[in-house]
C-alpha cells in the first residue's frame, strides 16, 4: 500500500476485506435460519429426473464455516491485511527476511570474517573454506560456468589457465565484484570486410593455433589481420589482458570450426559477466575468489599493468 499516495486506496482495501468477511458470515447465518421443507426442491431438474433438493447444511459443516470467519478476523487483527494496518505482530516479509539474514550473520559472520582476514592463497587450500566456496559457486555461478566450473559454449572454463581479464587473486576478485563486459564488433556489417575476405581471415586465425586451414587463404588473411584485428589481438594474435583473447592457443569460447570463426568475425560477439559485489558482500566474494582461484587455473603474483583501451573498430574478445 505504500506505493499509493492517496488515502482512498487504504479505505478501499479495508472496506472490501471487511465487507467480504462479514458478508460471508451474514450469508451463512441467513442460510442457517432459513426454513427448509423436508423433500422440497429448488426446482432445478437435469436429465429429466435429476433434481436438486433444498436441504440445510450439516451442523458440523456450518460451524466449520463460522470458525473460519472468526479465524480470518483474528488473522486480520494480528497480521497485515487491512490496507496500511500492520497488525498487532507488526509482521512483514521484509522484516522476516532481515531477521533471518541477521540470524545467519550472527551464526556465520565470524566464520566469514576469519577467512576474510586471510589472503586468497591461504583460503584456497583450507578445506572448510573450499566447501563454503563451492556452495556459493553452485548457488551463484554454476548456471553459467557449470557445476565443475569448466564452462560451456559462450561461458568460459574457470579451471584452466586461460584468462582474458587475468587470473591473479586481485583480478578474479575484481571480475566477481564488478562484473565484466566484452564486445567483439561485427566486421561484416558495414561491411568492413566482404565475405571472401572474412573467409581468408578465418583461415589465418585457425592457422595461428595450428588448426587445419587453406594455406592460400591463410596467407591472404595474414595481410588482413594487421589492419582489421591487431589493434586488440596484437600483431601476433596473442591478445592483451582485459582487451582481447589469445588466438594462438587452443582455447575457444565459441568453438574453433571455420564456420564458427567466420560467424564471429561477421556478426561479432557480446558477453557480459554480472557483478556480484554489492549482492554478496566482501566476505562472500573473498571466499568465492579463493574457490575459483583454487580450481587450478589461478595465476600467482601481482596483477599486470592494465592494457590500453582498444579502438572501437578493432576486433576484441571472443574468449574469457
């Protein structure tokens, strides 16, 4: 009711509720005091001889209705149901949620705080922390990355050592906290490249990671790669942290077939990792970071310097 600025709606809701409950009671009383003639019918007949008799309700059934009406009035006095009236118990779903969260924080807060005071590498090898981190991962991350964290088409594998935005504890925590956005612009829209050139470029990209490709097309694609793709992926195709993936390894987010790579170059790709920092809080993010880091793909050492921003027309990320 707080969404309505007019007091009319409060009166409207209270009136509807009370009239409905009291009306049910009055109707029940009228039926209970009505005169019934033994064997009388309502006059309704179906299938020639199927008649509806006018008999009173059994007493036990009638009193159940009375008890229900009394209970409803008691409920409306104790709990919200009459417009802005909050009830004697002052209950609300938001209040119940806050209470449960406080209870959980009182119970688990010290445990989270203990692990939050430790560095990620230490937490990553703690069996209790790994169990807690796994539960967090299965709840908030497995829908995209899979229960084994090995990802799927369009969702990166977190258990290998291939990281677009970096695999150090600091970088993993930043990814979870703030989220990530990656965009590969379409090269076949303007078009920047025609269909034949895109096929040449796809052959060259496949050759970078040792995949079978048409050598003549790959050679032509190499000449196209520098002006079309090197701004993000680098002159050797090995990418840059936070800008574009390494095209010279054997890790592919969308697949390495010629058709898939051609589709990627032609239509582009857009990926988004949602942020969880505000929702989970620092302590849970720290545990989740340690769990992901401990999956085996985490990188030791300080985070490398941020890469320069890529031009809008360059060819950015296709992998994580």
